[in-house]
C-alpha cells in the first residue's frame, strides 16, 4: 500500500475496475472504428456498483476517495479511453449536481444516478471552449425559470444522456442548472474527433429550452473538489500506460533483420523508454498527490489539477510518439493499437483546460507571487 494510493478498504473497487478494464480493452479498437458510444461498458460500470460508491454517504454512496477514483480512471483509460472519458463526465455531472443543488433537487439527482440514468456536461461553448466555467450565453427569464437558446460543444456522451449539467449567464453571473434531455435539445454532428472517437461528442443545440427554477444550483458556499478536475489527468496516464505496454510488446517480438536481435535490444529505444517511463512515474506520483489534496479538501487542489493534467497530457503524447517510433511501419497501420493510442493521447492535451491554458494559469500565479 502507498500512502497516496487507494486506502486498503477500497482496494476491492480498484480490483473491480481492473477486471472491467481488461474486458473493455478487447473492444476498444472496434469502438474507435465505429465511433459508437460504448454503452455496454458504461452499463457494466453502473452494474458493478462503482457509480454509486462515488456518491456522498448521505445520498447512499461510499464517498469513495479521490485516491481510489484516480486509480480507477487510469485503469479504465488504459483499457478503453472513450469509455473512461464518458464515465468521468457522467460521474462529474451527476455528483456535481448532487453537491451543488438545493436539498430536494440533490436527492432527485442522486436517485436518478442510482437508478442508472445517464448524465453529461454541456459546458464548453463553440466560441471558446476553454472558458467552460465562464459561459457567454445568457438565459432569458420565462415562466417557471429561464429559457436558453444557444449551443454547447463537445458534450461527451450527449446522445445517451438523460440529464445535463449546463451553465449560462443569469444577470451576467455564471449559473449552473440541471436540465433534462427533451425535444428542445438537438444533437448536431460536428465531425468525428481524431482521438477518443467513441466518446460521442456532438454540438448540443438548445432551442428555447426551459431551465427550471427548482433545478437552478444556488451559489457555491465553500470549496470542494470535483470529480472531473480530479479525474482528467488520469485519463492521460491510462493512455500513457497503454502506449508503453504496446511499445514493449512490439519491441520484444520484432526482430531487426540486420542484427537478428529483438528491437528491444536497441540502445536508443532502451534509453528513451527508461526516460519516458520515469516521467510517467513522476506524473503519476504528482497526480496521486493531487488526489490526496482532494481527499483533504485542500485549496491547493485547484492548481494541482492543472499541474497534474499538464504533466500527464505531455507524457501521454511522448509515450505514444515513442511507441509509434518503435512500431515503425507496423505501428502506422490502422490494425495496430499504437496509431489509436497516439490519437487518443492528443485528446487529453486539447480537453479543457488545454495544456497551453494550464501553463498560462500556472505561470500567471508564479509571476504574481514573485511580484508580491
Ligand atoms: C475528447 C473531448 C471530450 C470533451 N468532453 C467535453 C464534455 O463532456 N463537456 C464539455 O463541456 N466539454 C467537453 N470537451 C471540450 C473541451 O473541454 C474544451 O472546451 C475544448 O476541447 C477546447 O475548446 P476550443 O476548441 O474552443 O479551444 P480554444 O479554447 O479555442 O483553444 C484554441 C487554442 O488556443 C489555446 N488557448 C485558448 N485559450 C488560451 C489561453 N487563455 N492561453 C493560452 N492558450 C490558449 C488552446 O490551448 C488551443 O491551443 C471535450 C473535448 C474533447 C477533445
């Protein structure tokens, strides 16, 4: 047991995820090719009890620690990153609504989540997706609440969602609502994504959609970590794990004709693998530290999510690029897992906050500190 790793009493949930991830890995390539949303995987996660275990205790869950949750996301992402991405968004939207809503709505969302209803985040806007917590679209007062006409982009798993976590401007103030899927919400294809192709991202268009007053989340009263910020770095760590596993398998079995030796004996590859793997270990350790901060509800969690994401996104791309280099022509074939892993690795970089935005925010903090 590691002090920053899953508590021993929760290890069985990590084992459950490992078992599910092994199954998900068998169909990851097929889902990537078809771009179908891996609904069966998401249902298996729900049936296993993992969804419920993440709920706060007062709503019937186990308040599963962020240390276990991070490990679980990493395992799932190594198996099927599209499944892991939709799951992180589902868990984040559902638990976010439970934690942010007034008591009656919170109970409603917890019951819906326990019953297997699906949740998605409709936050990023076409005009500037990285500003997903600072919406630019206004909702207008209407009978029963407010009406929204506008669009959100890249909503993972939107077409299977029963409920959305949406943010809009009310009197110029960013405000969260829980919104049920109904006939005023349309899903417009925006082209397939390059990586995480089965994550079901669409343009979600709201056409005069009612945002009901009783589903409006009151202003936040204190700091609490959230499952998206705490989970997103682990998506990339899982992709990096998959890249290194694919590299090792290929390099052990591929013989270099000129030497008659396996590719794994090449010094350039051995050095680069040791380097990228060490950086993966470091990024993983920092991500674990970030989850430990979340479990303490420490204010340092927020900047730590950015450092963890930046480190994880970078090492995932580096590991996948090295896997492609080792794979040569074989890794470049559509039948190889390596090309898929490389495409998946870039998705983490793009997802908010993008690596550039993380760097910008972290540097801004550093310069302000040094001027103080
Ligand atoms: C696979 C996937 C799943 C997603 N799932 C969801 C979801 O479920 N729900 C949801 O709401 N959104 C989701 N998103 C959207 C995502 O979170 C981002 O909002 C979106 O990918 C980035 O927005 P954008 O295209 O508007 O990029 P932009 O913000 O326009 O960025 C363009 C470029 O400018 C850079 N940039 C932007 N702002 C700054 C800055 N301030 N400083 C420095 N550089 C900057 C960026 O790094 C990037 O290189 C998903 C995205 C992906 C790829």
